[in-house]
C-alpha cells in the first residue's frame, strides 16, 4: 500500500485508475484491504463516480479509540465509525473542486486529541466530461482580396473546462466546409492550434469583392487534440466579407524635369491592407543604380531631387511591404513607374563644327547639294525638339547674295542660282541659324566649288588574273589589291573612286575597301567560302565616282577590271544546323521522354553518327543514327538544376572528324521532397518555468517551397501530452513544453510536417529536445563524461607510494651491488699475501 501511495504521489494521472479499480473490487466487504496507521496521506479519486467509494481504512492504536475528520468535504467525504474507513458518498467534480485538503485527528475515550492532526489530501482526477465551447456562436471578419496565403485575418477561440494539463483540454481546430464553394476547392485554412484563419493559395487567387459573396466558414473544435474517436466537438460559423485589395500599384507617375519645387516632393502613395506594415524601396532595373526616391513609413513615395529627362527619362522600381516585427515580405512587391516629362531646356546643337558640301561649277539651278544636320536633346517628336533652319549669312556675296537655299523644316540645301564659277570663288561660307521654340544656335557650313567630273577612273590593268583560295580562308582576309586613277581635281568627289563588284558575286561574298588618300582598292573576304556551293567566282569590278559625270561622258571599259577566284575543297568536320539546344523539362519526367533532335550534315556528304559527351549522371541517351535525345534515368532538380551535355557528330571516314553542339537541360521543379529539419537539436533550461519556446528550423529542397505554408503536428500520445507546437505569427513554428514536470534528460519528439505544396509532401522527422541545466548566459551546461577522468586524491597517493617503493627497491639493489664490488676489490688486493688455496677460498 505504501508503495502504491508513493507512486500515486509521483504519477497521479497514470495510477489513479488502478486505485479506483481496486477500490471498486473491495466495495461492500468488511475489510477493504487498504489500511494503515494514522499519518499524512494523499489519495486520488476519479471524478463522476456515483455511490460509495472506499478510499482507505485507518488502523487505530491505543489510546486512540476514534477519529475526527475536519475540512471542506462538500458533504461527500466521511469516515465510517465502525471500522474508521475513509470513503466518498456521491460524485466528485473536478471542475467544482480538484483537490480536498482535510485533517484527521485521533481521539481518546474522552474526545481529547491524542494524535494528529494529520493531513489528508484527496486529488480529484479529471475525466473528459466537458465539450469545448467557442467564445461566440458566430464570428464576423473581413479579408482583403489577394491577401497573402497563411497570413491570419481573424481568430476563433474556444475553451474547455477540463484539466488543461491533460489531453482532455487540448483543442484542435478545423474547417469542415465553407459556403458557397464556387471553385470546388478550399479558399480558407485554419491553424489547428491557434485558431488563426487565413486564405489558401486558391483563396488569394479567387476571392474577389466584385463577386459580392459573403462566405460562411464552418469551423469545428475538438478536445483530445482531435486524435481520439471519443473527443467532444463544438461548432461555430465565421461570416467573411471580401474587401478590395488596397495593395496595388498606383497609376503611372508623371514628373516634369528640373522641377523647382521643394524636395523631397510627394509623388504617390501605397497602402498595405492592415496597419503597422513597414515599407522599403527595391531595385528593379539592371544594372542597379542609385534611385532618387524614398518611401515613408505611411506609404508615401517621394522624389528626393529634381530629375533630368536627358539623363534618364523613366524609372521603374519596387515598393515592398514588410511585417513590422519580422523582416518578411507580406506580399508581392508593387511596381512604381515614373515618367520624366520634357521641358524645353536644351538649345539646338550643330552635329559638326563645320559641315562641308561639294558642288560642281556647272551644277544646274535647283540641284540638291546636301542636308545640314543639327539636333536637340529635348524629347524627340515634340515641339521642344522641333528645329527650323535659315541661312542668315553668305560669304562672299559674289557674284550674288542668297545663292543657296535651305529648306526650313528639313535642312536640305539646294543651289538657287547657276552663277557658280570655280575660277572666281572656290568656296562659300554659310551661317545657318537653327532654332527651337525657345533657343537659337548658329552653325557653320562650307560649300566647295569643284571642277566638273569629266574624267572617268581608269584601271592600271584590266585583268587581275586568277587566284586559288582554300574554302576555310578567314573572314577579313585581303586577297588582292587593285588600283585605278582619275584625272579630275584631287581629293574631290570627282576624283574619289568607289569600287564595286558589278557581276559574279550575287551573295556579296567579297567586298572592296578603298583608301581615300591613294584610291587603292582592297578585295576582302566578306563571307565564308564554300567549295560545295561555289567553286569559281568570275568577278567584274567597276570603278566609279561619288559625283555624277557631266553630260556626254560615260564610264567605259577602262573603268572595268576582272578577277577570277578559284575555291579549293578542304575536308571539313560535320556542321550542326543548331549549335545550342535548350530544353525545359519537369524533373519527374518519365524515363524515355523525348527531349530534342540534333541534326548535323557533312559538307562532303559522308555519313554521321551521334554520341553524347559529359553525360556524367547518365541521365540521357541519343540515337546514334538520327540524333534524337531521350531521358535514360530519373532526373532530380535538387541534385542539379541545369544539366549541360555535349552532342558529338562524327563523320564515318578514316579521318573521323567531329564537331560538337551543346544541350542545356533546365530541370523544372516539382514538389517531390518533404520538409526536413535544418537543426536537429534544441534545448530548454531545466527546471521549466512555463514560458519557454524555441524555433523549429526547417527547410525544403524544392524550389517553390514556403516555410510559412508548412503545417506541423505531433505524433504519438507522449509527444502530444508533453509538448506543444504552435505558429503564433503564422509564419514560423515553435515548440514549447506542455508538461512542466519533465525530467532533465534528452527527449526525441516526432513531428509530422506537411509543406502543403502541389502535390503536398509530408514527412515525420525527429527533433531532439534536451532539458539541461543552464549557465548564466542561458546556455546548456553539459557535465564531463565519467569515462576517462582525473585520479582522485586517494588514487594519487596510492600511485605515488607505488612509485616510491619501486625507486627504493632499485636503489637497494644498486647499493648491494656496490658493497659486494668493494669487498671483492679488497680481497683481490690481499691475494699476494696468502697461499693459492687460501686465495681460492677467498674468491
């Protein structure tokens, strides 16, 4: 009995039922068999039992002849006077009183106390006899359109009158359905521990205030953590109104450049759906530059300095809303677009310091001479950059003034008179005024009068013969120099020579570059030669002038030359039609999935075989005859996201020339990995105080994985009874002790974590929770192992004594040997004074 009572003190909830069962068996007997002397006692009785429940029989020792029970008994706890048994008559209720603190005294025949008082404690053991109750039958809430999935917009709360230290009062929330259900998918979710309600990913997508729908969410709460068939449920409704999403990009902001308003200057406003968010500006453009913008904590966006459209005419950046406590974005960023509007703040600019035109002295009236160009940095195609041209001065004014005309809107210069005479005036200087709506600029134009173009270019020789070139000659190689001369005025358009290939090169395989000083032409390779396409080029080369020839003069055979180019074949490697293949494929593609077909041809027409190179993971295979590539093994994005393989095409000849193309395989993620623990061990300081919690650090190797969407549940009765997992901010998960009487040791807590992906992946991980004594810095103090340790004082003395004993023995042996050696030497010295027989006796 004593052993049982002690066990009840330590483990009242585990052994209460055993005691009650034993008491029931003993009811109605003269000897309950549970008896003992008067002393302090603690008992446990399950609530709700009816009838008489015997607890304990006191054995009396003289002079005690009777007992007296005092304390609050609620009229249900008595001592039977015939055998002094303690019993309960009626039903105890844990919710009314969970412990009875009584006293019992031993009395003599005169009613005087001779023993005690002794403390009698009766703990009432709770049973699950109360269903949970919501704080309201109906809740009303509002959620914003596009609300972030997992971010709570309301809470429901329920209570349970049962013992909170037992699973009887551990509550679990769930959503059974919502009305209406227009998309046949759950739009809302609830945290099963905290009762926090938020939108699902589908809810964030589909909820729209324009639909005019108020949703009714049927919420249920169960005790026993919802893990038992005998748990009690309770239901409530949450009426949800969908409101307009305030978190949306503002309209395009238009700012006049070079504003003189005080800065910072307000330009627009953003607003998160709930108060208390903080805002940040993020770069959007690449490469990133310093942004002349800022955002205040009320969401007002400012420009910090005047803008210059000619430096940058538009800006685009993000504004991010963050949780004020956690450095976590609350939703997608908003894009702010700013256009800088032009003002006329730039004068016209002459494109050249001096513009030079040429005109022949026999040019007819009205002929086009050239186009004068100026520019304006203000916005193109606006009045601010619209330019007007006028000639305000001509020098010399010989033989007349106003000999040239410039078109006001285009800058085109034409000859207005036929009185040009190179012998009289060889060049004219014009001053052109260029204006926009606010500014005026003067530019200089020089018109050179040149001789008439009455001489044609003449080649130094008409036939440049034949030349042989390999088909792999590099581009840009000069293959021949040619020369023609012109007798017109040097360094004018009449004598400048332009070479062009008139016949024999329809694809512009060759190009001729002219040296302006010497008029020498350089025939150059412009495109790759290909023996298989063209093996001979018969080129006809024409020499002309930029200026037109005078009437009656025409280019003749002297202005024509010929060049024959023979292309010789070079054995070439196969050529791929496409040198880079990029394929996007989900990582769960089945083995044998078609990826792409690589096609190559051999210029000489030889057959080709294909192979793969650098396929280190053996994920792919290629058809050697047609170059079709398939998957050959399961793919895994978490092992390698981008898989690069070379495709080799080899000609089937003795030379076995080959060429390569590149295959880039981009593996697209699918949700195929459950969450895992980043940190397998956490600790709490022992003894527990009741307010501890620590973060559960988890991750998911999948690409589109958000820890905020993970859900957690404890596995096993021990874990549910001793620990609690919560997401108080609905972002990160925390574990905390539920049972404050846990011993100082390591606990292995199984957790089921679901990533709520598509498809959802769920796994059970084991978190090691260490309860340990802590240092002043709240760090876990770990005692040194009892294995290899330093010797005790007694051991040290024993070791020292043993060492000294050994040293003494060694010294004794040494001294004994020295003594014998001296005696021997003494006998040897006296050997000459004794007979040989005596010497033998001495030795």
